[in-house]
C-alpha cells in the first residue's frame, strides 16, 4: 500500500482528527467505548496481537469490516475518495502480468481453478477473469474474504462474472489450481516482543486513569521465551515482531491444497534483514487517509495497521509441512520475468494519455525506490514440478536461509 508521510506528531496533538469527517469521529468514539469495556474484562491487559485483531476485524466496527472502508479502483470515477491503494488498483497491467504466470500454473495443473484470498475490492479478480475471457477460457474463481464491507464491493464490481465466482468461508477441500494473495499476510495481527535485561516482554495495551489506550508489557512464560529465542539473537531493548497468524496459515495450506501453487505478494525481508540490529523499533506502520505514522493506539476502526513479513518464517513453515518453495524474488524481477514490459510495448503510443498512465504505473511497480524492491513474491507449491516463469531470473529463494 502507498501513503504519504505524516510529518505532524499524531501522538502529541491528535492532528489526525482533521483528516476525519464527523461519521468517522463518531465511529471512533463508539468503538473506543467497546474496546475500553473489553480491556477491562481482560483484567486491563490484552496482547498487541489481540488489539490488532480487534481494531481491524471486529464485525461492523473494525477497520476492515467498517462500512466506511473505501479502496481506490481505477474503474471508478477519478474523484473517488479512497482510504488506500494497492498494485491491482493502480493499473490493470499488474493483473494482466500476473495472469501470465497464473496461466502457466493452470496449464500444468490441467484445471482452470483460481482461489484468491483477501480480494480487496475485486479489481484483481476482475482483470484476471477478463484476461482469460479474452482467450475464450472460462475460469472458476473462488474468493475468501472476512470483510463483509469488501465482499459487498467485490460483488458489485464482479456482477457480470457472477456465474464464474463463488465466495467461500474456507478453502475448497482438495483444491487443484492457482492460489493468489496480494497484501494478505501484512494485515494479519502480529505479536510484539521486547528483549529487556535478559527477559522477553510481550507488548500489549491497557488503559490509563483517563481510560486512554496506552502501551503495557508483561513477561512471557518460559516456553514462549524459549520459542522466540530459538529464532532470534537477543538484543537489549530490541522490538521483535512475529506473525504467528501468518505462520499458522502457511502450515494449514497442506490440509486443503492437493496440487498447485500459492503465490503470495507482500512487503518484507528475509530474517537476517528483518531483524537487522539497526531496525530497533520494528516495522509496524499505521495508515489513515493516505498518511503514514507509527501509533497503532489511536483512531480505532478508522486506520489500517500493517507490518512487514519475515519471509524466512513463511518459507520455514511451508517446508515443515513438505510444501515446496518454488521461488522467491522481488516484485520487479517477477513482473519483468512474467512479461510486463512486453505488455507495455503493445500499448498504443499514439494514445498519449493512456501510454503515460501505463508507463508511470510500470515505473512504480518496478522502481527500486518504490514497489519494485520492497515488495517480494514467494511461490509455494505442492505436488507440482514446474519452472515458474516469474522466477526465471533473480530467484532469491536461497537467501531465505
């Protein structure tokens, strides 16, 4: 996702309120009362993982289930006011390029099943289905999303393809085909720990005397402390983020995927970069109306909270269940390998407005200073032998270990 930097100190002067309309402020007030009551019921302490889960996913109140959530879509009017924008919503050349890799996987699987998990407003699904439609291929498209707000947006956008799409709560049993998830893992609630004087402390949230949300910490038990220290070298006062939710999700893939490839696109690093000694304060970021900051305890229900992905942990958990790591590379390498420049070359250069739009989008997707290097693509396979075109050059899977 892409946001401007928020220079003002949100924590000090609450200037974020100027970004919100009255409905949003009322929503924050209503949700805050709910959260205050909940924290009190938990003896005045909840882990940050639980906080993040609550503020993002509480039905009808959490950020991803709020009726106020709006995602940019290039198919909508240019004046459409969105909360954030991801690659598929910037330009359809992203989905067209990804579809080339998907097509190779489907040909090998001898099926036309596609499963998208966390489908945003449906833009990616729309363009993938259209890509195959132009080849006279009728794909079966499954969508899993836990946001009722986003599902409504998806069904509206994808109405013309409703005979090809099925919305599910859980993955199909014995699924054969291609699975895609763009910016799914970064939105899963993370646990945050801090090493302090040879102790591992878990960070969480409590209330002060004015019933404001503030940070708190408690010592973790020996079993969890040992589990954390197996993967990390303790550095005093270092913040460690661990996405247990994502790791468990990866381990469960083997239960429902019979044959195929899972393509995950997200921002993050291998572990040796993720826990670099200079990254003392972790990677957690918050986003509100296209502005970025680092305070996850304000504006509950009206701001997004994300953290980068430890791709080594993703790979380790896949391998632990006998899944294959088929490739790991930057988004730039993946898109170039899959043919994005060839697609761009077919754009009518005489249509100056369209050509400029496509060119700017490709620059954003490929640039080292933008999405090209920060975003990574990892492919996890089961019961399939295939040299994926998206990883033909620049495959970095051995850098994960």
